[in-house]
C-alpha cells in the first residue's frame, strides 16, 4: 500500500483508483451507519475521496493510511450531519418510533444506532461494526482514548436500554420502564 500511496502523491491516477476500489465499500458502510441514507453516504464518500485526492500529498506515513482516510470520512459525515441540522428534527422523529416485535431486530438496531448522538455513534460504529482499536478511533476522531471508551460504553448502554424496552414503549418515552 505504501508504494501505491507514493504513486498517488506523484499524481498517478491509476494508483488513486486502486485506493478508491480498496476503500470505497468500507467508507460507504461508515457513511451508511453515520448518516442513515445511501444517498448521503455516497455523497460523503465522494467528498472524502475528493479531500483525499487534494490532500494526499500531506500524508506523511506517521499513522496508518486507513486511520488517515477514516478520519477524513468521519469528518465528512460529521460535516454532513451539521449541515442538515438534523439533530433536533431527526431525534424528535426517531423518538416517536415505537419498537414493534414484528420488525426485524436488525432494523431496530439500525434505528437505535441512528438515534445515538453523532460522536457516540461514530465511536460505536468504528468499534463494534468496523472493529477498529480504541486507539485508532481516538486518532481518527481526535479524542482521548478515555473519551472513546466512554462513548462506546454509553452507546452500548443506550442501545441495550432501547432494545430491551417494552414493545409499546417509544424511544423518547422512558417513564414506562
């Protein structure tokens, strides 16, 4: 991978295409989990690769390349979330969704993950789904390892609480539990 990166830094478009093919799917998965829509995830992937193309000359091989690229992607996702100003509207929308035992557990889990605060969701997705080490997540998100551990712990607790609620209880209504 080092040689391909060096070729990219020298302007080799085929080398950049190789990086794109290698990382496209994992970045799309991160985007899907963080943004909740395929269209937004694809836009974030495109933005991440555009930023990578413009900034690859600044990569110095001090951190793993995947960490460097995941940081770009997560930042693109966080930017998209801020631009949408979706936090209050989306949280209110998700709070009104009742978990139905007839709905597939995977869909319930996806909805519960989407309801997590942005940074907490990023930590959880990178740790639990993409199986990154906490140190790598800290580097990607520019957080301390302790903050990453805290976000992951809190995310697990929130998900456990959301998924164990009574079927008639909504996400936002905790008074029944």
